[in-house]
C-alpha cells in the first residue's frame, strides 16, 4: 500500500495545460464546478501530453466530486489541466 501526502491545486476556468503539479504524481480525486453550459475537463500526463482523465459534464450547473479508486491515476510527467469557460477544478494528488 502506498503512503503519501495528498495535496491539492485549484485551476481557474478557461485554462489550457495549466500545471496542477509539474512532477510525477497520482490523481486521487477532484471537485469540479460545472457551469450551466457544461463542458469537458481534461487532465493530461505532461504539458501537451496524453490524456490521463477526461470528464464530460452535463449542461447543468453545480459541483461534482470525483474520487479515483485504488492508488489513483499515475502521471509520470506531471498533471496538467484544461478547463472550458466558466468551469473550475480542484485536483487532489499525491
């Protein structure tokens, strides 16, 4: 079993490849603030890298809590987020 500190980073709306954490880490979960228009949140392994996680939010305003099972999703090249207009996310990683 892995033991590590869980940290968080908030990412503003309308960002492209914004750094959540620039080093190797595992995505543990997130809280997404969904705008009334919905949209797609993408977390990548590395800036401009491959998609590690994608969430298509419905067109209904609200907040969504997402937990990643097990040890999380490993991003060896850092975690980078792309958010649509009016959508924010706080990513938990370790």
